């Protein structure tokens, strides 16, 4: 399920059949191998991005931010029975930087340059509310669709902060993901799906 063809996902599972897909922009950040539970995470991400670029050289753009790793001290919510004297612990904290800003900037720039008639955002991050509000205020003719990640057991819903500026909404499910997988081996290349995926 992780070997997702995001262009196919949008063109075949999300967009209306009459919509013309101009471009998919994938906002991500490189995995930090030294901070990952699985040392192969970095390699798997690199292979995945290579596969996407090979399959979709013309209508996919990958925009990378970065992961900022810090080691702050945090107060415990509940005492640990094996170490009741502990009140504060040091933890790893990872924050993806630039992703939301890059997406918001591109959304606003595209509206002002008439780069799109409809933007579809696959995110449930309410930090994007400001960008959506500006686009809808100054370019009300542009359509905005919101696609939320897979519905989970806690009944994930689309953020109300985003909903109020959207023209339509959709929640992904496992059947969408299953229908939009990359080939196990990418044609005309040596790229193949990692075994652990």
C-alpha cells in the first residue's frame, strides 16, 4: 500500500472524469536515517521518489522541505511506575519544515498567475486555512477540493477550517489506495518495489 502512484490516485480515483489533470505536486521531506527506527527508511523513500519520477516525468513535481530533529526536555503526563522519581525526560522531536509553506505559496501563486482552474489539496492540516481563505476571497471562481487521508478508527473527518473554503471534499479509503499502486517493477528501469513494502 505504500507503493502509491499519486498521479494515478488523483486521475483515476479522485478527480471527476471531466477534469484535466495538469500537474501533481508532491510536498514531502527526506527521511532522516539516523533518527529512524528502520535504517532502510531513507533508501526506501529514495527508491519511491525515483519510481514516481520515472513513471511520471512530465506531470509530477516533487517539492522537498526538510525534517528538523531536536531533543527537547518534556514533562511526563503520568509517572512511570518503574521510575517514579522521573518528572522530565529528554525526547526526540521531528518537525517537517517548509512543506506547508511551500504548498500554501504555490496555491496562492497559482491563483494569481491563473495556473489552475481547480486546486485539489490532499491534506487535513488546518495550517492551510489562511492560504485557502485568500484564494477564495480574491479568486472565488477557482474551485478548491479537499482530499483527506484515509479514514481511521477514530473517525477522521475533514478539518472544518479547510471545509469552509472548499467546493468539494473526499475522504480516501483503502480501495482508492489499492487501485493506485505503482507496478512492482518500473518499466524500462531497474527500480522495483522494496521487499519490506
